[in-house]
C-alpha cells in the first residue's frame, strides 16, 4: 500500500510567525506531530510519503503514486482540508481523514467526500481502520470509547520531516487536562484524566532528534504539561541528567496551567531541565469572567504575583487572553493590556471568544439559542468574529479587541515590556553549547537593522540590548528571539485590523438588510 500523508495549509495567524520565519529562512513553526505518529502506527510494509503543505505542495506525481491519502487537520485548516478531500475523490483515491477537527465535526469531512474517518485517538482507531481495509470495505467511520494507553505509543517518524524547515520540533508527553474550562475542547477530545508517556519513551524520542542533529527549540505540545504533576516531576528528574550529559542541546517550551506557580519544586525542575518558555492560559484579569469560564485554577492566587514568580525563576511566559465572556464589563481589553504591561509578557495571544464544537460552552449556548454556526469560516484565527450572540454589543467588543491587539503590538510598547519581562527573569539558568545556526545568523542582523536603525525604536533598542548583554548575558539569545517574534506581530496587527473591520462592516450591512426586509414585511402584512 502506498499512502500519501497530507498536512493542510495553515492560514496566517498569531501562531504562524510568518514574518519572522521569512526573515530566518524557515517555512513553518511546527511539524504535524499527529501525522508522523500515525505514520509510525501504519504497517511496516507500507510505502509512506509525508507532505506538509506549509513546506511544499505535493506534486501530480505524488497523487499518481499513492493508493490512498491520509489527511489530518485542525479547525483553522478547514478550507484546505475540504479542497484536498475533493481533489482526492476526483482523482479516484481512497481518502482517509482524522485529527481534532474531524473528530469534533465529522460531518464536514463526510460532506466533502471522505471515504474513511479515523476519529478520536489513533492508537485505538487505526487498527480498526486497517482491519476494515483488509476486509475490502470501501468506507467507514472508526471511533473509540476508551482512551488509549500512551505508554504504548510508538516513536513518531521524525525521519519523514525536513527538519531544517521548522522553527521548533514537537514531542508529546501527556494527553488530557484535569480542569474543566467551559470554552476548551481538550477535555472533550482527550478527557480529564491526564495520561503520560514514560520517561524512557520521552528520552528515546529526544535521542532520535539529537542523533538527527536537531539543536533548536523542542516544543512539548501537551495542552497541560503539569496536568499530572507527579509524573511530570518523574520525567523531569530523568530529563535533567540527559540534558546535562549533552550540554543542553535543546531549548524546551511547553504549555502549563497557572497553578504551576503553586509548586516551587516543579518550577525548579523545569528550569533545570532546560525549559525556557511556558505558554499559560491566563484568559483575563477579570475574576468574574474566570468564574463564568469555570477557570477556578486562575482565581486561587494573585494572577500578577503568580506570573512574576514564574518569570523570576527563569521561565519566559507566553500567554493567552480572551475578550467576550458572558457578563464581561466594558474596557476588558484595556484591563488585559494593563496586565500585560505589568507582567511584561512579550507574546500575549489575544483572541475573541469562540464556542468550539461539543464543548460545554457550545452545548450551553446552543440550548440558549445563541449559537451562530454560520460564522465558523475563520475560526481558530484572530480574524474570526464571535460565533455566538454575546451579552454586550458585538460592535463594542470588536472595536475594543482591534484597539487592544493594535496597541499590544505597537513596536515601542513591545520592546518596553519585553525588556521589563527579561529584567524580571533570573539569568542563572543551565548553560548549553549550542552553535548558532545560519537561521539565527540571517535573522538577528535584520532585527538590529529594523529595530535598531530604521524604526523610531532605535534608541530604546540599543540601550536595552546593551543592558541585557552586560547584566544578563545568558538571556541575550532568548531576548533577541523574543524581539524577532515581534516582527511577525508588528505586521500581523495590520491584517487583523483590516479583516475584522471588513467583517464587522459586512455584518452591519446584513443586519440593515434584514431590518429593512422585516419592516417591509410588517408594512405589507398591515
């Protein structure tokens, strides 16, 4: 069997870092970890080709070569997913679709014409698909009730990747999260009981990457790395000597809940293991909105003190913020901006609240008659209108969002808070001996040129850079990387502003037409 594995195009978004990637000579942020894990579960006698369409497009020869096409996708990739399914069907190929979007909204792939849906987690459903294929079945939907034991998950097929095309390579330690945030679909997809791999599994995966020559960012893509704190600590205690023996070849980053601040030992272990960044879903400084979202873990301690504690330990924080919660008071965006400035968090992911399919929020809003399911075309990006009726005027929320996103990524304000954040950070982190790659050698001079010479930020850029270089030289590389990411946001904020304003104007015109039609109908009825 010849299988062509396709990863659809990711539209430009907060996470695409497109401008920064272009400057560094890179093509994409992360590889499709799900697909290369699926590849490791397929029969050893199959021939496999992987095409990440963010790196290169598949050729006509690829389509001619394959017997079947396997596609995985997230909701933000839905447009390209639809087109790939239809192309595969038109060419007479067997089309197999899986991944989080198909699992949440299987009817989308079916309507596009997919032959097989491998839903839920592949460890359970890929064997069902292979059995059906062996029986000669030409279509099928394969689901699982149980969650798989991830200690049996094979090492992903990293060998299928063009490693040099990516900003970061991804690995996964755990699945699931113990919390129950109303808007999050992680517990729907992976459950509330975190399941973890063994330390031996994780070190085996990292050893493969090390032997392949990878020496940059490794993203541990767990939705909550500390969902099972005990197992996370066991892994970290094994990871520390592995990293020490190899002179810390990787810079690690992950996602974790804010209750990390409650565990000093865990913070210290993460720093000693070589973690440099952690993404945290802070969502909002408004305690009332956190309660509405069932995000109680963010209400137990001061948000500001928790963030500063984690930063002082040596971990750079990336964060997620949301506007549009039920009962939200005006100027939520301004309160978020103030909080970001106080913590100095450089990369503050700001999004409009979206109801994701099958979440507790989706089900509640559907019951209340507030869902607007037609507004899902841009879902997953910063260019998406809310897909439900909020409790305060939509136009007010959108304008507030646009202003906040615009201000957060003003170049001068970005430089100011990044310097503040790195000033808080401990410079006493494990030292590695990673050589600079040609990507950094290409990227950093451009940052110096743009921020230190061309823009009005030039004086601030130079004195901040000199201060970091002299006071915290161990953080200089990370500081330059943070400034590099800023280039994407400085550009992307224009795109967000234009697209949202256009969508808002279209929505207002549609509402005016509806009001006119309603008035005409009432007049004719009278």
